[in-house]
C-alpha cells in the first residue's frame, strides 16, 4: 500500500514531472522524492507538425502551446489575449479540432498536426474564410481575428460532422447551419471591437448559406 | 495649413476614392496573422528577455520592504527591479497615478516590481517569489459613501467647467406641470481591449527604442521620457498595429516603463505584457457615476427646465467623468443647470473610455427622456423632435455647424418599424416579452492639430508618413483614400506608414477625432506636395488637375512618376484649427433603435434587433465607419446588460478583473446590426467635411436597451447593468 506521504506531491512537482509521468502509474512516488537541486528534467524534447512542417523542439515543460508558437517559432499570428482560456484569441487547430492553445502545454502535443492562422493562407493567397473576413470587414483591430478565423473554419466542420451545440433543437436530425448555431459556437471567441455581426456574415457566406 | 474658414469645394469633393466602400488595405495582413503587434517584434539576432510585472496586493499604503532574494536566485532570472530600487520618478503629464517608482501604493495592482528572466515561464515563476512587506492605510472605495464629501473641482484650462446655469432652473422646475426627478447609476467599466498593454524596450547607449501599443504616440513619447528622465529626442516609439484601445491606451502605461527599467538592468531588450488579470486594476477604467436628472415640461411637451448633476470619483489629482456634457447641448429649454462633483477614491485611476462623459451621461439622460415623455403621454421620438435645438441652448447666439438629429430619429423610426411599439408589457412572443426602445446619440466633434508627410517617388508611388495610429478604426485605409484622391491616383499607388515617432505628430486616436483630423492633416500635406509638383513643372498651381496618375495644366500634362524625378518630391504640413469650433458648436448626432426580448420566467434579456442612424458629416469610408458603429453598439449592449467592475469596498479593488468575471458581449449576445449614415457634409469641421462616428455609435445605446426593456416589461431599471435580478421580482406570474 502506498503511504499517504507519497501521494502528497506539490503542484510544482507535478508540473515538473508532468511530461515524464504521462500514463505511467507509480511514478508519483519518484517525483515526490525529488527535491530542488537534484537533477530534474525541466525540459522535454518534442516533435510535432506545424502548418505541414515537422518541428523538433526542446521545451520547458511549462510552456504552453501558445507560447511555443509565439515565442519559440515566431508564429505570432496566434494571439495571446488572456492566457487563461477566456477569450479565444489563441485558437488553433490540432488534428482539425479547435483548441485554446493557451490552455494546453506544448509537451502534450507530441506527434500532432497543428494548423495556425499562418497555415490557412497568406497575403495574396487567402483561405476562403480569410477572404470572407476581409470582404465583410469581420474585424477592426485584428487582434482577435486569427482566433476567430481558426474557430470559424472548425465550426463549419463541427456542424458538418453533426456535432450538436447548446442551441441545437432536434438531436435526431442533421444540425442546421443557422446564424444562431454560428453565434453559439463562436461565443468562445471574444471580439471587443464588436465585429460579431460582420463575422457571422463572413462565416455564412463561406458556408454557402444565406442569413 | 490653418483651417479658419468653412471648406469650399476642394479635390476631396470629387469622391473618386474618398467616401467609397474600399476594403481595409491592411486586411490581408490582419486576417493572415502577419500584422505585427507590440509584443511580436522579432529580430533573430537579438536575445530578448522577458519581464513579468508584480502588482501591489494592497490598495493604499506604503511598501516597507521587498525581498527579492528568492526571485533573484530562481532559474533564468537576469534582473529584478523594484519600485524601491528606482525611487520616486517624475510622473507623465497625462497620468494621474504614478506608473512605477517610490514606496507609495496608490491603488491595487499598481506596478511594484518587474522580474526579468531568459524565458517567460522563468520570469513568471520567479515573480511569484517576490515577497513584499506593506503598511496598509485606510482608503475610500465606495462612491455612494464618498458622495457627500465630493467637491467642485477647479475648472481645468481648455475643459468645460464643472457647473453651468442659464435662467432660473428652480423656479421653472417648481412651476412646471409635469416633472421628473430621478437618480441613475452607472458602474465602473473596463476597456478590455483584446491586446493586453505590451512593450518591448531596447537600449542602445542612452537611446531607447520601444515597440508598444499606443493610441497617442507623441503623448507616450513625452510621458515616457519624463518618467525615465531622458531626453525625448533619444526615444523612438513604434506602434504600427494596436489590438484595440478604447481609451485604455491613450496614456503611457506601466508595461513600457517596466520594460525600459528591465532592459537597462538586464542589459538586453526586454518584453513586458500586462497579464490579463492585472489590467483592470493596474490601468485605467471608466469611473462609476451617480446622476440626478430633473426635467420640468409644459403640457405641450416642451422642456421648460432641465438639470443634470453627476458625482464620480478618482484618485487625488484626477478628474471628473463629465457625464453632464451632452445635457448642455442636446435639448432645448430656457432654464437649465448642470453640475459635477468629484469624490476622492483610492481605486485605480479613472480616465477616458470610449466616449468619456457622453457614454455614461446618455445612459442616464436618455432613460430620463423616455420617462418624461411617458409622463406626458408622448411618443419618445416625437418628444425628442419637439425639443430639438439648432443653437447651443446655454448660448443661443452660437449655432450648431450642422445638426440633423431630427432626420436620424425620423429615418430610424420609419426603418425600424417604430410604430409597432405598444404600451409597456403589451407584446409577447411565446415566453418572450417584447419591447422597443429608442435613444438619441450625441458626441462632440473635437479638432486636434495633425501633421503628415507625403512623398512622391519616381515609380509614381505616394507614401504617407504620420504618427497617427490605427486602433481598428481604419486609419490606414482612409488615409490612403485621402492621398489617392488628392493626387488623382488609384489607392493601390498609395503606401501608408503609421505609428512611428519619426513621423510628423498627428492627432492620434481618441475622442473620435482621429479620422477627421488625421485625414485633414494628410490633406494639408498633399496640398503642399501638389504645390511642389506644380512648381517643379512650372505649372500655375491654381489650375492644375491631378487625375489618372497625371498632373495637367491647360493642355500640358505630365505623368506623376515623371514629375517626381529621380529624387522624388515631398510635401509636409500640419492642419491647425481656427475658431470655427468656438463660433459654432460642432457635434455628431444619431438615433439608436433596439428591440429586446425578456424571458418572462427568468428575466433574461436578449437583443433581437438593433439599428443606428448617424449624422456625422461626410463618411470617408462606409465599410470602416459602419464597423466602428456596430462595434460601438456592441459595447453598448455590454454596458446595458452585463458590464460592471465589481468593487470590493473592503480591500479596495475590482474583483472581477479578467475576461471570465467581467462580461463583455460575445457572439451569442449580438444580433444582425443595421447602420444608416445620413448623407451630409460639414464644411465647418475640416477640408474633409467629415466628423467622427467611433464614439457616437456607443452614445445612447445602453439607454435605448433600458428603454426597450421597460417597454417589454413595464419595469424601469435605473441602475446599470440591467441584470436579471433587477427584473425578476417585477415580472408577471408565469402560470
Ligand atoms: S489567450 Fe487563450 S483563450 Fe485567451
Ligand atoms: S477585431 Fe479587435 S477584438 Fe476583434
């Protein structure tokens, strides 16, 4: 039987050892035995694919996916609005699904496929969603915009995949692409400039439906 | 260029580029993530370090000591600079509270240290090891309690006086057959721009380069130089993209100061961003107000007497939230008075947030107007039309330069289907009680000098340089449109460089003056360039025409590229303003119409439709202007329904200091929004004949929503935000 002491690992130890303890039981005892000054691994080697390019990095275990993108890879299109999962400015696509990259550690993404705003399109060669945002003026200051666009792209996929939302009425029929569905699903992406009305127009146009 | 007579016909009136719905020229950069904001500047050869700020954990008092020993020993730490290390610093002209330096704590989360480390994670971890010993002092944090000790502040030069009075208000109010006397409150609000305040500072000897996020380059440059005690000329500031400001980036903030001190101590460039949870208490906010409004009207519906008093609080040395300003100008009435009182509060600095004064002022006044109209049994649209004035009511010799509030109300009522509005509580759609509301929008047009430099090169490309900023307003685009129009070029031939202190000083972005003033400055510079071109070609500058990339005089014409020659030509000028804003009252006008549904069981309010009609002079670009207005309407929804910095009156800080606790509107809160611009020009405002809309769009929105909620439910809420707890007790029984 494990003694109580071994289970009382501090938050700090957990952070330090998080990468090493993934899916390995019993390692907690070992982590608890470590004390500052001992040889500990603060960094982890990871490899993932970003915008189609394989990137190998040795990162501090505490680094969020957001800060790896912004500070290590200088992909600063992904924005930091709050660093606390409250605004959506940091939205990226991981294996096609949208996540708040500030709420996930880089070391949790070994081997994964990550798409950022830079991977969707570039000046002169815009993704249809980027072009629709320009056309409908779906932004002002532009700071929430990469997150809005990444989120929008994923929202259309979620609706296509028939994943219901809070406002979906009938769960037995295919989810409809309505302004209400779009607004609900986009509500994790705050735009303080208040471009919402135009953003919904842009998404609706890309989806090929009319408001 | 001195602008002291109303604008006559000029090249802008051609409207080949200006006034057209041109998409933002920076749109591709912003939508692809290539626009670089302050924290994102990166030189691969520079070893940047990261600064993490530490904020005071008390609201008022003194710091006895700061123990940084553990922080300094933490992995990766390069330097720790505390407020005690740097000592008292000179305060910038535009700051009320000091940003850093000295042992005094004036408000919660005031910056008291910066920890610099090789990585962000190291800096953040080490910042948590800083130990501070405080001497706590008692502070005042409750406006309601401090109200009675509020004083009449001295009038600041160039600003409106705290008190005004015309006629005999007391007598006229006492004898008026229909009267209203109510008190309204608006809470503290937070700008919550999406990009946190951020700066990178890099020293090179005694020269300092700062990439930052600033609405006003020159104000920041002066105040940062003052704070650091360096020569302004040694300071280079850049802010080409700004992730929103709303007034929160008008004045120098702590990130720039901490980055500068951190960089000096660490001996390398340092990046500092304010963590989101620090922003509400570390920076500025829109102060809460208590407003008393009295209106006396005749049975004919005419206002006989109107009084508006407002109380707000700020730190010692701070200023008023000028919530009575619009009441001095918006409606007729022979007997009137306004007064503002200032209480001392030890919360964070109160200061400008989008439409300071008018935004909270109209939140109260436009409910009061709805109430008095109801007492008179008049339609509130008709009441406003009846009480319109074409002159400054406090000084009837002073006309408005152009005022079409009536047009906004009439067009809006027609388009919105205002005639469907019934008696309070009369309309229902299933579980929803439906109501319509209206409010007038009003915001003054301010004129600030603005400079620009315009170059023509041998490729025929025109490049505009000005320290003007684009905070999402569309400055890049309207400035390009202005230069293109003036020189007869398509917009693709114009490049615009903004937000750099090496460029001529502009109006900057604030007070909705940026669009009109900065383009007027570009106009002035283009006039200089046109003269230089004409002179070089020996053309008579009176009859030259710039069209299709050519300059023509009589039957001679020369391509602009050719006229430029290999060295190119430059025009530079600053627009200066005469007394047209004194002889004439210059303001912008609008009407907001809103339809709400209030859930009969829960009291939840949802906005169903919104329309704004704006009369704001020439609209330079209907796309970007419309975006300004819908964004402002969205902020008005927040102000009406959810936004409130909750004050902990015991410890003295805003409790809900992040985006989870302070609720700004999200997608689900906002319906499709309609905006109509009245077709007009105002030749008194500038050669552009434009005014601003960015703040007008917010003014009155929250009151229109409050009035719609009243129309839906019959419940009058005078204390913002109108959350469901304020409605639920008055809702009809749900059978
Ligand atoms: S930065 Fe990730 S949600 Fe705000
Ligand atoms: S565009 Fe500024 S926050 Fe959305």
